């Protein structure tokens, strides 16, 4: 950490400490606003506005909202672009670039019509800028280095100032050496709340960005030139099981706002409920233009706000439907081993490579095994639930719907306890041979050779 940071106060350390927006100290009111720092990757409680117009704050998944100060009617924020350390999930830390101690940077929340001033200090080794994706603003505030402004050199602070003209869901990211800076984790969420707090009101409003990294097992700095073959698919720079659950009270109206800053699309799928897309980065979707969905594709550079009534109790999976995106670093570049009998070569290999493990000859079921990993990486499929291994990674979390939660209680309630008789169970009756139709037509094979998989031996 930069020695200058020692003077900065550590805001929001741990969920127990309540901090209100507008609490940034007045000592430096003549100069730059303080730049609060977040050291934890835990989801912080919503930042209730203490100054300015009222609104219902959002909850940033594994993140936080940036406090501001009010100065002569202007909301002042201070972002510091800097190197950060981010825990991707327990067992793996990445050295990224971000803002104010984390990647992504803090969420910025303002109200439609607010005058906003953002100071951006560049502590990176190269020039940067901030583009306020989706906003209506003066051209010179759009943050495209070279086109609308000179890039912010290392060590310098620039000021952006504009009026948040349109309510909605936005993000911010550099428009300078973009490929490198976004591959390193520089991005953040922005929410402009409606002037009328009753408009588009929900009970719980979650936000996160989809991002992706290519970090070799054992390494901690992303490869910045990777175009498609990323090995860590993350939400707010966290991979399952490091992604917190979205905790909601039964019958709450829930909104989840998602932005995609990866290099590919992500079909986001919710279990147990239908939702509507109620907003994009272009604005709210009129009610007559919405339709029910359980999966919505989020293209590169897009944002989507989905809404649903959380009527069904339980732990409902929420994940990207691309199977490779719910896997972690060790899940890539593996050969297909289903049906391959490895038992004959296993003894020979084990003599040469004591830690060798025959992988996946019965398909999945890797979640039960623990194989030696290099330091600082994540197993490809992991996480345990109440019934065993979950065998997921990457872009996977749960929406936990519970009765009788307090309004602002976002603490993990633990696993859902299903009522007796409502869980899929083993059939205890007879299992007669299934009747199959006789093969017909010229293409049907006369005989079928079956390769019987051998068992795993000698590894745990
Ligand atoms: Cu995906």
C-alpha cells in the first residue's frame, strides 16, 4: 500500500460499523474531500443518506458505497485510482487496479438532478481517465482521453462535474489504456435514484458488475492481453463461493442491477421465480414493453435491472448459464475423460507423479475430491451446501428468501431448512427395467460397444 494511504481513514470496516453518507470530515472542506478506503471484500450494509434528498440506497454485492460531502449544494466524491489487493474467494488474492482500496471501486449513489463533483486522483503508474457510462453530461466530462480530455497523468488529480440528469443504472470505467486497465479491474457502479422516491421503489436493490480475469494458478496479477480465454469469471471481482448471497425477505420486491464489463455475454439465470427486465443503461423499460423471463442475456457493455416478487422461500441459485462461467481457474483446458479407463496407466503415473489424480472419468463429481493445488488459486468446482458439494465456481450465488427478516437485515441466514417431505429423495420402491423402443432404421447400430469406466483408487 502507498504510504500516503496511511493518513486515510478506514471507513466501513466490517458490517457492524454504521457510517452515514455526508459524514466525510469537514476539516478538509476547503481542499479535496477525503477519499474513504475500504479494506474488506464483504458486502457492506446500505449507506443511508444523511444529507441531500432522500432515496432508498442500494446494496453492492461484496462491495460498498462511497461516502460524500455536501459543499454549497454540490455532492463531492473523491476516487483514488490505485493498485489494490482483492480477495477473489477465500484462498486466493489478486493484485489488481481499482479505486479506494477495492476492485471494483465503490458504488456512487446520487439523486436525479443532483449537482455532482468527482475528484479523481491517479496513483497508477500510467495515465487514466474516468468515463461515466450511460450518463447525459457535457461532452468534456465524458472521460474519453484524447477525445474529450487530456488523460490524467500519474500523481495528478482531475475534477469532473455535471448534473445527474437521468435516473437509472450506470457504471464508470477508464477510457485510457482500456484493455489493460479494465483487465486489471478498474470499474465501478453508479446509481442515480429517481427524484420522486416513490417511483420504481423496491424493498431490496442489489448491484454488481460482471468481470473476468486471467490469472495463472499460483500467480496473482492478471494477464492483461487475454481476449477471450479468461479463467476467473467474477461478480464484483469475486468468484463462488466468495460471492455473498443476496438475502431478501419473503414477498419483498427485489431488484438486481447488473453491468457486464467482460469480453463476452452472460445469460443470467434465476431459479424459482420469474422476473422482468425493468431497466437498461438507457432507462426504465415501460411496463407494457416488459415480458416474463427466468434468464436474460447481458451483452458486453450492457446493464440490466431485473425485478421480481420474492414469493418463494428457499435458497435459489442465481448464475450465469454458460457452464464454463461457473467454474474457476483449474477447470479450463482439461481433456474430456468421460468413459476413459485410466486404471491401467494410473499405477505407472503415480510412481512418477505421486500427486497425480485420474480426473473425471465418470463425468462431474470432482467436487468430492480434494487435489493438491498451487498456492493462491481456486479449485474448479467447489462450495458445500447442506446436502453436499455444490460443484460450482465463478458466476454463481444464491438468492436466500426468508420469512420474518428485518427491513435492513442482509446477514446470511445460513442454509434453508426445507419442510419435511419437500426435498427430492431416493426412491425406495421397486425399480423395474425401463422399457425401450426397439432400434429401427438403417442407421441403428447392430451392437454397441460399451467402455466401462474404471474406479478411482488411491486418492482422496
Ligand atoms: Cu457467463
